[in-house]
């Protein structure tokens, strides 16, 4: 079996023996990676209609708050 990577774009973990009890392929290495992937998808969907400069301003403002 060729190891596949976690579906979270920020994770480099390789999944081996990646079958779940239902017989389907595992997509994430853990629950945190699944949550991060979901958050990134939602953020991308919300930011897509905005101009790129406005999106970057919003993201940089948020990153300074944390």
C-alpha cells in the first residue's frame, strides 16, 4: 500500500493502514487536522468573493490580535 498524506494542507503526516471500520479510506490523521481543514474551507468560501487586498487586510488584522 502506498502511504497517502493527510488531507489537511498544513499537515505532512503520511497515513498508513488507512482504513476505517466502514472500510473507507481515512482522510485525516486526527480530529485536530479534520477541524483545521474544515475551518480553512469555510474561511476560503467566505473570503473568495472579496478583493484580494481586502482579504489580506482582514487576515493580517486577525493575526495581530492573536
